C-alpha cells in the first residue's frame, strides 16, 4: 500500500492532516475513505468518519447476538472502532473484537494486545486495493495473536473467514459462520429478519 498525497495547484504537495488518518499499518498512514473530498473542500470531516446505516446495523446486531452468547466471564467484547496498538507503527481499529479477559487491562489507551477474534464490516479506508488491505491488515493482526478474523463485505454479500493456520474461505453471507465454539451467525438471516433488506 502506498501513502497518497494530494497535489495542490502550483505543484506543491499538501500534507494530509493527522485527523484524516484512520489507521496506520507498518508505518503507512491509511486515510478515511473520502478524505480527498475533505482536502478539496467538497466534504466535511463529519461526512467521512461515520459508518453507513447498513454497516452500523450489522455491527450492532452482531454485537448484540455475541453479547448474549459469549462467555463474558472469560471474554471481553468491544465495539465502536476498538483501537488496537499492535507494535511500533501499527495502530488499527476494528468493528467488533473479542478479547481473552485475562490478557486485557482497561485504561484510556488503545488495547495493546490483539483480540482473539475480530469482525470487520466493509473497508473504511481510501484504497483502490481493498483485497490487499484486507489481507495485509489481517496477516498483521494474526502475527500479533488474533486467531480468527471475519470480513463482511456488504456490496458483494460475502464473508471472508481467516483463521491462523487455515486456508482463507469466502462464503456467501447466507451461510452459517462459526465465530467461536457454540456461536454461529448467519448474516443474511440477521439482516432479513427485521425486513430491512
């Protein structure tokens, strides 16, 4: 992945403000999807920082299901762009994370340990290489201890299932997906039960 820079008139390069950086992967800043619009004045910062209604709904419903099914004496569940600081120059966020409770210290900083399981809904950075981003971020998280990562891609209605030591699988989102022992979800069923799509 490369760092994108915006060219200003008169052949000057404008530095992209830090507030437009969503994540940092191996020292490379990854900008919010739509950041160029903020840079050229056609969008406000608030226009690009939130999730779509579908993304928000899916994250909320999955979190609710997991909250009722996961052993919360053993695990901590987080959402709302959980911040992860996984080594020097690796600062990520994730939509839903499941941490082993014994590994976690709650404070006012990003988590410094990788979650056991991460769930992402869509790519929220500016890139023309979404698959490269998905695989690179996932590999980096797994290198720091994440056991399983799910990417739900709403446009194509697919789920990428990545697990340490296993072949990556892509399934239609109407298939059942095992998040962890005794916790199985079906994205299509989740979103269609309410008659929203």
